[in-house]
C-alpha cells in the first residue's frame, strides 16, 4: 500500500480515540468546547480520545453529529468521515513513525485485554474451593 492510498483511519491503523481526535481537530474544536456541547466533563472526553473509555450510544450519536462524521466512521473508520493528510504534506519518515506508533498502540491495547482476561481467570481460580 502506498502513502497516497493509505487509509489513515482504518480500524487496523487508528483507534476510536484517534478518529475522534482527528475529527474534533478538523472541526476546529477544543476538548473543552466539545465536552461542553456534549454535556460531559473534559476528563470524560479525554478518556474517549485516549481510548480509556467509550461513549454510550446517545453520546456517540451526538458526537458524530457535532463533528460532522458518521457513527460508523468513528467506530471503525468506514463511512462518512474526514480524509487523512495529503501524502505530499507529511514527510515519509514522519508517516512511518506515526504508523509504527499506531501499530504499537494497537498491540498494547490487545495485550491489555489479554492481561485482563488472565486476571479474571486467576480471580476465579482463587475463589474456587480446593
């Protein structure tokens, strides 16, 4: 895949938080302004952008409307959203670094989920009578 046809916001490249942040910035809104319009705390919005938490369906719908993107684009990168940066405006070495960071974030997210599953199994084993 070349840089020119790279989907910057595809699910294997970007997270919900990445797409939300990009759409907010493209809309020219600060975290404070968007949080106020959504009726949530700035810390809640920051958690969404950092992929620590996800909004409920009603907030997701409002979020998509305020950012002028589809809910599906926010969730999985498909549908009406924003375009990635032009290949000519981003030097290739920066693109490589960004893609590597996104890959690492994805791997860390997977490992965190795996760790949570193992912890849950361990807790179940600890409470079972021997």
